[in-house]
């Protein structure tokens, strides 16, 4: 299912690829409890840390941007990340509200 936000993200991804930026697509694949974004929410990130879209908020997105930069730098195809309130760093990454979120990062190539 596509919406205007997804269209904007994919248009921007296309533009970034055309100017030879490496990019990663991030998709919310699972949520539990309190989560600001629903399953299917998307975000793109380039190797400079620029991003478009939203998969959560604040600190979770910051952590995901860092993971995307690492994925692109190491030229890995994909990675799954889980953020849970039970993590020791839950307060640091913004999950103190009791939610859980899983995201899938995948490198998009020309």
C-alpha cells in the first residue's frame, strides 16, 4: 500500500541514487505496545547521515541512522534491529514508554 509520504521518500531515494549517494531503506516490520509509527513506516538514509521519512522518533531514529551509515560503510546488504524496553539502554534510545519496535535496514543499489 502506497501513500504520498512513501512516494516522496522513494522519489528522494531515486534522486540520491542518481547523484551517486549510497542509501539504505528502513522499514518498520514489527511493533508492540506504545509505538509512534505503524508497521510499514519507512525512512531512507544516505552515507552522510541525511534522512527522509520517519520510523519512530528522536533517539530511536538517531540510533537507526548510525546503524545505516555503518551498514553502507561496510557494504552489507541488510540488517534487522530490535529496540525493546527491556534493553539496558531503553531510556537512552527513547523506549521508556514501554513499546518495542523492529526495523529492517536494506541497502538500495542502482
